[in-house]
């Protein structure tokens, strides 16, 4: 989902790591297939988040992204 936002020119995104969500979902499906009742499974919230910054869009908008924010980013699109 994040890739689509950047192809459309998104500036920044901070959200749950989709790959991690799919891994967690696969573990829950595995437990269900092994006989666990869905109602007995815990409700989970994302624990891993990612920050992506698109410097191309920032340049087009005339914005300067602070170095401290760039250092925290998981991915920077040049």
C-alpha cells in the first residue's frame, strides 16, 4: 500500500509494516487450521511501524526535511 502512495507522489507515510501484518495473519490462520476457535484468539495490534519519506515530492513542493527526521526514516525515496 505504501508503494502505491509514493507512485502517486505522497510526501510521507507512517504506518504499520504490511509485511509484518501478513506474517501475523498467517500465524493466526495456522492456529485456526490446527483447531483453535477464532473467538479464542487474541486481538492483536500492530507492533512494527515504518516511516517512509519521499524526497522527490519534498523537492517539488520546495520543502526541506530536517536531518533528524531523515535519520529516523525506515525508507527514503530519492
